[in-house]
């Protein structure tokens, strides 16, 4: 329980009704769960406006409401603020006692690679004897407890609650994926980051951000949340490096990349279907890393993790051991050897850049043909659909276009947009039913072929209309092989 007056410290507001001696048990943003003793915060979202549910919150007994515009709500207590999103972040920080001051928080942003870096850093920190929490796309982890993630970066309220639990468990570090939506919606306000990693920035989420410039600027906002004594880890090979360096100019900057100009770089890279070998160079020291992860993009991911770990004072041998202990990342080039000596990979690649990188990695190790199965999400950035089609055509031998998360769109219309990126390409077919598409791919695959199932990765459902329909790419493959008595 907290006093309302204490929760409002640091917030400019106008109070309607007496707020003296008001105690708050919980902060909520969902009117359906509001009850006596709660502080209800009305958030304006993409699909709905919390102000529309303010009367319901009052009816359920909420002790006070936080609104952007006053409403006729009788004699209820109200706090009027300029923006409820940023206000929620301050309220959450105050409610949970500003936990980020008691744990080292590292933010990871970028279009691709964020999840992989959380696994790599978690492993490295464990080798260094540190206890780590993780907030990411696949999981929220508090020491040895794992919780299924609801968002890449959850609400400010959930975030501060997770950090508080990590502090109570006496964890040393929190590694956090930070999405562009989270930054734009002020979810990570009031978190003091020790450092941040920017993996790369390529075109994505333009349905939300409208332009690439807006998207990039939003990503770079993370550097504003880093302590003055903190650091920024930047990808020297990313085309947006100069913008990132300028945005992080007040911080200590460390670079990683494939060239010797970077502070942390790779040399003598050997790519294979069973893993990767390279020389990791961290300033004046070097070691040989043998990783189960495949592809040049994963070398870059490992370099980013190594650079961050070095900034945290971890020695190169511990970094090496941590990198080598990561066998695979769920849904990130996750491998299954098929009985006919074809190899199948499941990957989350759902942007043209990610698809290009994954297919490039597979082409470097393929023996025969690559069969790619993918689709694009409905009600999302349509501009990437033909670009993904172009990438698939350029780097695959055969393509099966199917459904990803079609949502409210016609899967055939989405497929048509993807086909718009093809040029004189006939080696493809459209099979909207994802299970049937996967079945067609594994039927077509011969010994030495590679099958890539892209787009869904770790996800265990498809979004069709407004329903989450259970569906898991890897489990579907196993079921199909079992039905054929091939496992």
C-alpha cells in the first residue's frame, strides 16, 4: 500500500476532490479488474482509449482515476495530467520504489538480434558468476524462474514490477529487450539503464511509425535513458552508425563489427552447418570461439554480446565460455535433422533484412536446394511484403508462400503483395494453410536440401481474425513426420 500523495511525487497534475489520506493498494490500467483501493490510469492506446472505461472503473470502486481530460464522473477523485503514458511510468517507479537503482539494467534495441543477445548475455553473466534477470520476446526470467512473455517489452507497470522482483531475489543484472513501440509509448521511462546495445536498424513497423526516420529516431531514444556514467554498444557495420554515435555522444561508446576498425571484431570466420568458428578480438586480446550458432549474422550477435560484457568488466575467457555454452535460441535457426537427410530450420525472420540474413547464412552452408516457407503478418507494415518476396526469390531455390498471422486480412491478398516482389520467378506456389504448406515443403525436400520455415519462430499460435489459434512450426513438423512414420 502507498499513499497517493507519495505516488504523485515528480508529476505535474491537477487534483479534483481531496487526495489527502488516500491510500492505494494497486495501480491498474484495465477497468475490468479495478476494485476498491485501486488507482486506475486511463491509457490511450492504438485500438482503444482507457478514458472510455473510466465510468466502469468508478463503478467497481477505484479509489482515484488518472486522466488526460476531466470527465463527468460524479464525486470520484481524479488526477488530471498532460499525458497518462509518461505519468504511468512515474507512478509505477514510485509504487515499486525505483528498483532500477538497485540492479544493473542493460537495454537491447534494434530491428533484429535482440532476443539472441539476451540469451548470449545471460550465459556470459552466468559464467562470470552473476545472477541475471531477462525481459524479452520469448521469456521473462527471474533467476531460475521463467515466465512466458506477453510483449517484447511489457507496460511500465509490469516492467517496474519485474525489476522489483529481481531486486528482491538479489539479482545482479537485468538484460532487457526494448522495442520501438515501448520507447514511443514511454514504457521504459523512469528506468535508469547502465548501458545499451543497438544491434541494427532496418525498415520495420512502418504501419506504426509511418516513416523510417521516425522509426530510427524512436530507437535512438533509448540512449536518453542511460545513466551519465553509462555506455552505448554500437554496430560499426550498420548503415545508421553515424546517427547512433551522435545520439549516444554523451556516453562512452564501444563498437563491434566484422572489421578491425571496431573495438570488438571477428577474424578467421569459418561458417558451417553444425556451427561457427571465429577469432574474437577484444582490443588487445583474442580467443577462438566455437559456437553452435550458425551464420554471419550470429557472429555479429556474439560480437555485440561480447562488447557489452567487456564493458561490464568481464574477461575474455569468461565471454568465450558463455558464448560457447549457448546451444540454440528458441525459434532462431532452430534445427531439426529430417530422416531423409534433409535439414529443417525454424526461424523468426519476419522482416526482409532478417530473411535475407538467414537465407544468406543457409546458402553459405547448403549442399543442394533451399526451400523457403514464409508469409507476412496481416494488418501490419505492407511495404515490407514485396521486399520479403524479393529476398526469398534471390536466395531460395523454391518458395512456398503461406499464412503468418493473417489477422483480419485475406491470406491470398497478402500473398499477392509478396508476389509483387518477384521478378521472372516461377519456382513458387501459394498454400495459405500453414500446416499444408509445411507438409508440402517436407514432402518436396530431398537429401541434402534445406527447408526454412520463417516468420513464426518460437510463437505457439497464429492470429486469425481476433483469435489466437494454437500453432507451433516445430511441433507441426514433428507431427507430420510422425504421421508419415518417419520418426
